[in-house]
C-alpha cells in the first residue's frame, strides 16, 4: 500500500511543482516588465531635472537641484511648445472623427442583418492586416495629388483612415451585444434612427468608445513614421518629430537636459490620461473581452 501511494504521490507532486512554476512565471514576467518600464519613466523624468555636468558626471545619480531651465529651453528655444500644440491639433480631431465614424459603422454592422454587412466587416479586417510601412510610398503620392501633403488637416484624414478599421473591429461587438428591446421601444416612441444611435446606443457603448479612443490617441500622439513622410515644413512638425529634431541638435550642442525635458513633455499627456482614466480603460477592455 505504501509503495502504491508513493507511486501516486510522485506524479501529483510533479504536477504541483509544474503549476507552481507556471504561476511564478505568469506573475514574474509582467512584474519585471512593469518594473523596467516604471524605472525607465522615472529615470527620464529625474534626468530632465539635471544639468549637463550632472548628467555627464553620473547618468544614474539623482539631481542635486531642479534644473527647470531645461523645460524652458525645450519649450521656447527648441520650439517644443509649437510642436506640442501641433500634436494636439492632429490628435484630438483625428480621435474624435474616428470615434464618430467608427461608431456609426459599427452600430450599423452590429445591429442590422443586411446582405453586405459581413463582407464589409471582413473588408475592414483586411484593412487592419495591411502594414503601415507598405503604404508609405503610394500614400505619399496619393496625398500630394489630393493636396493633403504637408498640412495638418491632411494628416488628420490619414490618421483617421488608419484608425477606423481597428475601431470598427472593436466597437462592432459592443453594439452587437446591446439589448434590442431598448431600440425597439425607442423606435415605437417616435425616435428616428440617428436619434436612437446618438441618444441611446452610443451612450450605452461608451465604455468601448472611450477605450478605443484612448488607444487611438496614444498611437497618434506617439506616431512618427507617417508624420515624417507627410510633413516636410519645420513649423508643422508634431511632437515626435520635434523631439527627434531636438535629439539631433543635442548631438552637436550637448544639451541633453533639454532633450530629456522634451521626452518628459512627450510622455506627460499620455501618463495623465492613463492615470486618470485607468479604471475606464480596464473596464472597457474587460467588457469588450466578455462580449
């Protein structure tokens, strides 16, 4: 009996050890990733408060004082302020326009069972599979022929076109899961289709719309390669292009404090939005996963 019980206990012990190791890996990898990311953010922020001699003396040491002149220099002298507002002028309209258009399309695809709904939905999915880098040359030629090159409104249209397929893919499941009884009751009360969408269905799908809009904003705010191809005038550069220009200038002027200050200004909006709306992001992702 004892030998038989030992034979059964050994596989149980091995399974227990295996589950324990898998559990450790499941938690260990995200913790290490989060710690490395958090350390990089903190390092960039406190390095932006150091003078150039302090940076060259010890790159890892804490600042001896608050070198706020780095931010003044980055904002005014390096024109980060104008690049910052250019990014706002591109990101906010592009995200709002994408949210409106994608919500309308997702509402139609998710609520109505038309003949062409499924092919159109798959066509949007195909748009998600096309890498951005493969479209750079034809996009540049088409944008210039349509007079959309080297201007911020044209960049808004281009970003909207790239973000719409992903937004429709996510939002269709939200609208498809909404109760149809409310829509039928609203139509019986005399509400038209657009009023039904605007007053009832869109507010009910707001967790998904907000989550998708936040992800779109993060992408547009940090996007570099498309903006580099489309924008050629220095005064129309967005913040990522301005930071790169500052990095190139810092190579020759050795103004690393202003460079780190510019990087901090690039990260601040996304960090504030994520901290303030963290619960909405998590709840939107959770609801989308369940639906």
